[in-house]
């Protein structure tokens, strides 16, 4: 584990995963992206390894910073919107609208609440690696998923993400309760 722009070593973990299982499209998606660099799980891939990607941020002020971060980089789509679970703001619809490749190598979800629901709603795309935030205050043997509401910020338990990952056909898992993230891989 080591950081370039990530919060707690995710850059190193992601690098090692792609050393063991080489990426196919070199395309990443991150939402809840803030300025595109601060605590980003995708910035290093784009800035230092030539990947393409889509960065999505709902906050207007942070989106201005996001656009500035990737100004002049034609390999990055920056979008100012919130990701929802259905309709034109679903991740599947958003990715289709920008012509994202079917094989996404990395999806990073960090929206402080409905992360589980958004990952569950992704049906068209099947990222090879997914990084998702969870609530580390819930014991690891408990399945907990908050209400499907953006007004709630309780998130979900690690076990709920593990079970969802299994349902979606993922098998590898690396969880870090210190960083509140789980990484799953096909």
C-alpha cells in the first residue's frame, strides 16, 4: 500500500492488482470525485499511467476544481452531476452517454451513503475492480444497508458489500477498516 493521491494506500493496492491482472481498457470511473486528485483512487492512473477515465462530481464548486485538474486532457470526461440508481442519472446511463468502454478496469464509488445501492444498480457495465466505501462502525459479521435515501449517510457494512460482490460474481476481496474501503476484483 502507498499513496500518490489516494487516502490510505489504495494507489499501491490498485497498482499491485493490475500488476497481477493486467488491465484491458485502462479506463477508470470515479464519482464523489471532488477536485479529481484529493483522496482520489483514479488520479494516479490517469496522470501517471496514461489511463482514460470519467470523473463525476455533484458539487458545483468542487466540479470547477475537477475541470481545472484535467484541463486539456482529452482522455478524461468530467461531469457535474449526482449519480442515482435509475434513469438518466444512473451510472449505466451516464457511462453510455459518454461512450465508455464495456470493459471498465476500475470503478471507485464514494458518495457517503448510497454507495451499495449505486453499485447494485450497475447492470450494463462490469468493472474488473471496484473500490467502495463502507461503514467501519458496523461489525464485520452484520449485513447492514442504510435506507435508500441521499438524506442518510450511514452507508453499509463490509459484509453487505461482500455479499453484493458475490451476487455480482466477484471473488477477490481486500478490505481496510482504517480507510473504510473495500476492493473487489473479478
